[in-house]
C-alpha cells in the first residue's frame, strides 16, 4: 500500500492525510475478525460533489472509506484503488477511519466561509457500518450539525442508527433532517448472497418503523433493484408491501449500476453464482454502467404504481433534496435514467 497516494502534490488537490498520520490496527474479536482498521487524521471532512454528478446535494461527509457491509455491487469500490488497495476483498476488510471527523466537522461548520448548505452522509460508504460501533464517530458528527442547525441527510443499511435516535430527534427540532434506509429487496437468500455484512432487510425495515414511530420521517431507497434476480413483479410487490408496512414516507427505486471497480467484482460473483446470467448482463450493460433507460423507466413505473396501491407517497415538492442517492462524481447517468427516481 502506498499511503503517499493520499497526499496532494504541487498544484494538486489538498492532501487528505499523510503517512505519519496513519495507525493500523487489527482487532481480534468475532464481529471484526478479518478486518483491519487504518486510523487517520483527516485534513478535511466536508467534500464538494462535482456538478457533473447531478446529485440533489452539493456537500458530503464520509467518516469511513471501505465498507464491511461487503455488498458485491457497491458503486464505491473504485475509490479503494486510489489507496493502492484492491476493489474486492480489500474494500470489504481494509477500512480507513477518519478518527478526527467530529472535531474537524465542527471546525469547518464554524468557519465564516461555510454557507450552511445541506450535507449528505452515507452517499459513498455507509456511515453506520460495523466500524461505527467501535469508533462512534456519528454522535459527534450529528452533535456538530445540530449545534450549527445545519441541514443534513443520512442514507444507510445499518440499524446502528437507532443508537443515535435521541440526537437525531434533537437535530430534527432545529433543522431539516432527512433519513433514508436502503432496502432493494426482501428475499433472504438474495440478501445473504449479495449483502453478507449488512443487517437483514427485515431488521432495516424495523428500523424505519422505529424512526417513524419516534416522529422522524424516514423513507426507503429501494436500491438496488437487481436485474433478473430481484426484479420480478412478485418480488417488487413483496418489497413495496413490506416498505409500506414499515411506515416509510416514500419509496424510491434505483436500478443496479455497475461502475468500474464494482463491475468487475459483481461480474466475478455473478459468474460463480449465476453463470447463466452473465451473457444477459453483458448485453444489458453493454452501453456502460447503467441499465438501458427503458428498463429503468419500467422499474420506476412499477414501483410507483405499487407504492400508490399500498398507500405510500407521492413525494412532496422539493423532496429530491431529502432523497439521498449515491454519489456518482465521475460517471453521470444518461438523461432520463436514474433522475426519474428523484421526484
């Protein structure tokens, strides 16, 4: 690993941290077995999203890099190659922890240059992955956002968010707080195969119920809808019905996209577990990282029709700022594709 890749050269972007700031730890406990943590002192924590990404937010905070959720399709896998780590096993097991994230965020929010813009979290890797149970960075981050009345949103597959429910309620009392939980399907077999490090879909939907019962609006990003494995009419109906029963305030579908890094890892998994689907995926994704527009529109229409049937939505005007979707800074979607999800 060459940590010097994280430092900015002359005229280049500011360094995230230097080699002298890295402490590597291997924790020999059952919940973290096989995982190595690289503790770093970050030099900045509020990141600007490039305008080409067409995201409904401009700023993000990511306290971790790499993710033990180990989702085989994770779009963020490519980012690990910037650290001279591979986008497969290393992404799942070599976790970079920005240990000073809360104090750094408080300082940056207090700067006279900061405008108080919306900050999105969980849009690169999950801020409530298992590492958060050890490092507890999110309470300090939420406290800083609360104290500055700074609007924010969180996207997660992690039920650990419920630990911070009191803080989220306090923040929601002084600023706009948007919460989205990612549940692309409810099939237990598919979950164990493609999202092995995550809480079950049922546990995530129980978290949605807990949040809404506590008075915090929470929606579901139905992501990803996986072609040929999780997209049958029966599967979509089952998932949307479960989302409705959780009390979610909206459901927004997002079809699987396969950016470089994720594409190779997912394709290898597909070849092992569903080799008969490899040719179909090669045809479907022949045009790039995204499924064809007609397919995305079909899934979106089906999910919206089911949502109406089960009494979810429609999303309110301006809700696009509250529906958190993944960052795609270097791979904008084709016009009319995933933007259909942002009502």
